[in-house]
C-alpha cells in the first residue's frame, strides 16, 4: 500500500507509528519523536528528519536499535523464521543461494564481528543501487568492516540502518529515484571501458588517450547525442567531449558545466563522471519536454584531470582557459610515447588546441558536481554539501638531521634524535591545524632512512601538506609550522631542510553561484551544509576566467576515493540531479 | 726542558704560569686557577684538573680560549708568522707539504666553518697517536665537523684543545705513554688483516673464520708467544686464541679476561681488540720483569661476538660457558657455506667444542676492558669509566593501524592518523626514559609504509629498544610504554600490534670486581665515574658462570663505534693498561 507525504503530515501519532511501522526495526520511539517534527516538506526531508532523530539519540538507544536487526547469516540460514516474513527480509531477496561453505565463512566472520563490536553486522544488502548486493560483496564488506574501530563501526551500522530505512520508504511511497538510477547505471556502463591489465581484474583505469579513454569519449558523445538530445556534440582537440544545448536564443550566453572522465589507476566510477552525467540528465529532462531556457547549457566531459599518464594535470579544463602548455606535447609516458604521438594516434588536431580557449563573455559561469572524496557528508548523513572554496595547498619535503648514535650507549640527554624532533612537529601540526576550521595539515610521508632498531635516528624525512579555504589561513599555518620546526631543531640541536614543491592558490566559490546551490539544496528538502573542497577539481581552472561554484555528493565508505570502494547511492545521485535542475531554474 | 710533578706542586703561582706556559694558548687564567687545586697526584690528575677548569669556565671564556688558537689554513700558509714558532706550531710538523689545491680546499672549508660557528677550526693535528695526522684526514675531519651543531662543535673544539694540551704536557714532562703507544700500534698492525673487497678500500672487516679472521688469530697467538711471554698459547675448537700466564703455582686459580677480535663490516680497530691487548701488555710487563703472581692470567681473544657471518652471536665466549648450540653448525652464511664447513676449512676440531666449557671453580672471575661505544666519557673528558651493569634490553616491532584517507578532504577531527599516534608515543618514551638514570628508550625504525604526501597515514611501523641497568627498571618502562600506546590508540581510535623480538637480562657487575676497577681508576689519578654498558659484551656471557666487571675506555668522535671513525688515543690506552695493572695488584 502506497502512502503519501500528506498522510504522514496529517496522521495522529498512533496512525503515524502504523504508517511508518518497520521503517526502523522495532523502534516506534523514532516515529513518535518524528511526529513532533512535522510537517515534512518532502520525502527527502522525512528521511533526513528520521536520520537526525536516530543520530541524536543516546548511545544505548542506538545500540538497542542496532541489536534489533537480525544477523545476516542467522537470517539466511533460518529463512523460515518470523523475521523472514518481515519487510527487512524482503531486502535480502536473492540471498538464499549461498553455498554451505559461504554460509560457514559468513557465520565465522559474523561471530568475530559480534565478539569485537558487541552488536550484529548490519548491512543494507539491497545496496547503493537498491537492487541487491552479490554474495562476494556481502562477505568482503563484512571482512573489511571487521577491521574498523568500534565507535566508527557503530556509526557505520547506523548508516546502513538509515539506508535500509530509505529503501523501505522509497517502496512505501512508491518513489523510486529514477534519475539517480539512470545516473548510477550510466556510471556502471561507462566503467566497462578500462585498460588492459585492469579490465581483466574488474578494475577501472582510464588514462589519457588510451583505447579505453577514447572509447569513453565516444560513449559519452553517443549518450549526449542519442539519449539526451544535445544540439551539438563534438570531441575537441584535446579529447574533451563537448555537448551544447542551446537556449531559446542560440546565441544566448551559456552555463558551462562538467567534470572529467579520465580516472586514476584502479579508481572509482563516480570521481569526475558524476559531474558529467548530472547535467546531461538535466538536458535530457529539458529535451524530453522540448523545453528551452533563456541561456544555453554547455556540458564538457574533460579528457584529463588526474595526471596519470603524463605529468600534465587539468589538461582538459586547462585547454578551456588557455593554459595548455605546448611543451607538454613532448612529455613521455611510461612506454616512451609522447603526448604529441598519443594525440596524433587518437586523431586529435594539435593545431586546434589554442582555439579551445573560451571567451568568458560568452558564459554565465561554471558549476561542477563532484563526489566528495572525503568523509564529511557520510559522517553527517547528508547527501549533499555546498562547496565554499577549493582549498589552496602547499606541499613541502623536509628532512631533519641529528646525529645517529648507539641506542644502548647514548644517554637520553645526549641524543640528537631526528625522529623525535619530527614527532614533536607532527603533534604541533595536528594541534595547529585543528585550531582553525577547514584548515588541514598532514605528514603523509615519514621515514627514518635505513633506520636500525639499535640506532638513534640521525635522519628523518617527511612531507608536509597544508591546505585551507584561503591562502592567508594556509600561509599563516605554513609560517607557524616552519617557525616551530626551527624552534624544535634549535632546542634539540638538530638541523633541518625544507623544500616547497607545490603551491596552489585557493579558489573561493563565487557568492551568487554558491547561493544558487544553497537554495537548490534547500529546495530538495535538505539542510544547507557548507564545506571546503580539500581536493582539486576542474572548477579550480575555470575559476581563473569565470565565476564558479561546486556541489558535493556524499561518498559512502568514509568517502574513500581513487579506490574501487568509492561509492554513491542512486538516491544521492537523484538528489544531485534534482539540485542541478533547481540551479537551472534559478538563473534568469 | 723537562719538568716534574714536584715542580708543579711546589712552584709559586707566577712560576707555575711560566712552567705551564703554552699548554693552553694565551690562557694564564687556567694555570692560576690550577694553582689552587694542587697538589696533583699524577700527570694524569694534572691533565684532568686543567680540563675541568676549562670545562667549568663561562662560555665566553671558553670561546675566547678557542679564538686564541690560530686557524689551520692560516697557520700553514703563513708559517713564517709569530705563531709558527710557538709550541702549537710544533704540533703541526709535516703540514707544510700541502699542495696549493689542498690549501685552497682547506681555506674554503675553514671560511665555511668560521662563518657557521664563529670560531676557528681547532684540531689536535698530532692526532690520537701523537704523531701527526695525514693531509687527507685533516681535510675530511674539517669537512665532517662542519656538519656538527654549533654547541656540540664548541665542545669538540675544547676537546681538541685538551688533547693538544695533553700532548704538550707529555712533551714537557717527557712522559710518553709507552704502553699506550704499543697498544695503539698493535691495533693498527692487527688491522692489516681485512677481507677482500674491504681491504682495498682501507676498511676493516673480520668476520668469523674468513682468511682475514684466521690471520688475526695467528697474529694474536704470535704476539702472545713471541712478544708477551705467555706460558701457553693455543687456538681452541671455535677459534678463540687462549694465552695462559701461570701464577707462582701453575695450578693456582686464574683471572679470566679478554674480548673479541672479530669485527662488524667496515668496523673500528678498537672494538674488542683493546680488551685483548690491554691484558696482553700486562702479561708482557710481568714477563719482562719475570714476575709471577699468586694467580694465573688467562687471556682469551674471542673469535666471534658480532654475529656478522652467521646469526649466532657471542659464539666465542658462549663456548666457554657451555652455551655453544650444535644447531648453529648448520647455519649458512651469505655464500651458502655452513658454519660446520667453515670450521672444517679452518682446521678446527668440532668434536672438541664441548670441552671448551670452563669450570668456574678454576677461576677468580672475569674482567674485560672495552672501548665505550658511546659518547659519555668523551663528553665528560674522562679517559676511563667503571661499568656498573651491562644493560638488559627488550626489543619490539610495532605497528599502528588507523585509516588512510585523503589529506585534503579529511578534517582534522575525523582522522585516524597512525603516524601521529606513534609521534605521541615517541615523545612519551623520550620523557619516560629520561626520567630514570641509565634507562634508555629508542624508536630507531620508523616508517609510514608506501606513504604519500597527500594521504593521511593509515599505517605506521616502528621499533622499540628499551634498556636499563636492571631488568626491573627496564620492564617497568616497557610496561608503561605499552600502557601509554594502548591509551593513545584507544583515544585516537586506532589499533596497534606489538611483537617482542628480543629480551636479554641485565648483567650487573660483581661488587668486589667493580670496586677493584674503581680503586684502579683512582690510582691512575682519575675520578671514579660509574656507568652502565648500553651495548652487549662477552662479559655478559661469562656473567652466567662467574663474577665479572668491565672497564670502559673513552671513544673519540662522540664514541662512534662499528664505524671507521671509532678511535682511542695512545694516552687513554696507556691509562687502561695502567688500570689493569692496578687491578692485578689488588688481587690477593
């Protein structure tokens, strides 16, 4: 029986409990609490409201909720149990074909899981597409989550419970995320193109101008042309796929949007591609309704952002801002093939690269949707986040040199231990960075070269990566870290060297475009959450010539990226397309 | 004109200044201060007294003293200067054959040195043997010391000034360290035996039962027999060279002593060998005077202590305590040669190994002289130190596992940074170890495996090495460090693993034997300084079956060991032989 938002908003408390029975397992308290939060403006708002109630509950209530869910192995083995007839068991359709060996493995992991965490392993087995995970995926997820810290895993269990609730609500409301399903499927379909050596292992690797890369370009161009109804689709001289959907006036200014279709080696399916397909779906929606806006939409699938095959990065978006450096053509890949040669092999016209440069007068601005590539939205159970700035970063390589000496014979007071000096700096950096919102500082590389167990470290090499929403905040931190290092080394009688190897300016979002994303997020029924982008994106390049602003989509699995575990849900994908449509609707 | 101790002790203050003129450059204040410290019991006591006066002076006085010494390059180039006629210039005999290129290099380094430290480069160019360093050695020492921290180098300059003073005093008193010269020369002569591949580069490598190793055994046996007058010299079944000098009664109990003659790869010339030659010189002194004691002296040059060719360590001394494990015979070296084969090739009789085991009833105890292999005596300007205990050590290999994540997109509050957790432990360990005398704790190996500049460390591997004079003190520290690691990891939501890979019990010195060393040190005119041995020594093995105590001899160059820079002076070597003679004299 399908229910409606009006029913939810209008029901008495007892009726509400009945209406939402089974959304969260054995937990009428959540529904009763939700009664007081009505009216909900949308199904999305209802989902978010329920999520908040659970997340703000006391830890014991959360644990009780988690324990109300049956164990997966138990559930599968005793499918004639009471719970097997519940809505929850419906989520597990297809699970009964486990072999007895697989069930044994599942049971073994389950026991270990329960022993470690004290609650059963909860998994939304209908998964991110809502259609059911494979057996192997269920077992590997359990094995992986077994390694999580306890407090983290409690929240991961709740996240799965929220996802189960979302899928149940979609069913109850008969509200399937159609656009999100399409986007998710397109990402899946595009991922069939991968390079030899990776493809066989089911890994995704699409680096610049390889066969897989060219196949992706053709694939995207075909979708733009045949599925979405773009007016004009072409592949430019650096391999960008450009789709134009004219405004009512063909010569009207255009909104520029897009992201990249290349990937890192063994990367994820959403990094970049989400930002190509989201506006393509918007154009498809418009074209399907034969609707024209007062402005054109130009979607660019950038050919290169990751810098994997050649050293040049942001090559695709850089070509639009006139930053393609002809010297790059002589860069050589790992097989000795120059970029020039690769372009010629791909049939690209090198002479036309300069003409790719866009005149900003023809554009309203640039917007980009991207998977977050970080844990923030996932941790907050928020599908969307509005980017305030693409952080500016500074990277340094450093070495502290003390005096190597015998670990047994050198008294503590006579040491010049290079590693302990770096340890002191690491703790300072952690504290300094944490003291300012949206500032991050990392020692990612750390090594005592040729260290021996019985030798006081004479050298310690490390890296520094410091990023902030503004260059001022970042530079103040870099200066403080340098001063602290000097002071530590002075006090400890050791020496240091620093080499700055990268410096990228911050790209703050254009206020009017950021506001459009904020209004769009509100429109879909979510609270506005503002956050910086810690990673670089194509929008950073376009920032040089026009106003830009980005929208982030939650990444599952702690927002892991550049990894096959990178994941979004059909529902989140749907929300980002909806938000994009709202932005289009706001432009006058 | 030779002067005597009586003159020093009897002179008026003005005369004393004249008598000791030029011992320290332009620094009559030192002598005037010394006047109040008289009488000095020996030349060694006088040297030590002057050293203390300088070391306790204010920093500005020390710097003034350092600046009173001319620059080496300047001195060499302007050998017709006033200073060239000074006693100081005498120390530089042989320096005038520098080529102009060498002088240029020296001048360049000198300028850099002065710019960094603010004082001239001071070097006792007559060196540790008192006979003059080579040109290459002078230049390389200058280049090396240029890397020292400023405060360290000020003390290194003073140490060289003390050595210059010592050499000048030896000349003034016509008191050459004859036994020390002999010991030093023996170490030099034994070092002609080195393994192919090292010998050509002037490096010393003598690992178990190689040709160089067997040549060393023959060399030592010959010295014992032909130079020292031992009654009985033999090479035993594991390659130990055993020299016996009988007491008045051939069957009298013996004092057991000695150290090892094998070396690490590219090692030093004094590690082990000093402890063989010192008692050999004592026997030589006795034999030269046809003097017999009430007890015998058995000097063992142990064939193996360093564990370089085979995994077995303390093989030589272990054979005396019955700890030779027959399984070791099957150990294989890097070239696939088993220990059994190596022994057979060397003509050793494996069947006789068990019979090497000593009956403690036949021995008074075991004493061992060894170069310190640490910086303590060098830093204190003390030639000798009495060992209180050979430290007991525990070694652990550890790993902290957090969650790798993007350095740009993971807020500080959401990180599970494995490296920062280890950094916290490193600072705790440093503080904890420093809070107890003679306790040391070291993280010698430290690594973020496959760390990337833009990834928050998900793993950090490190080692722990904790040593103390007693097992109780050590174990208390190990327990505290483990508890702190657990607490840090709990708080940070990361996990850790520890694996103990080594545990060696402490070997405290036998009080009566330690007292004998203490009295001996006093007898030669030095203050008694007690210290633990941070490194392991053959005495650790003998500790299992008889009372033992060790004497340490200062190592130059911060006590560096297992390195060609390992160094002792002829004067320090002389004092250790003298002290050994005093110990012999104390035994009833």
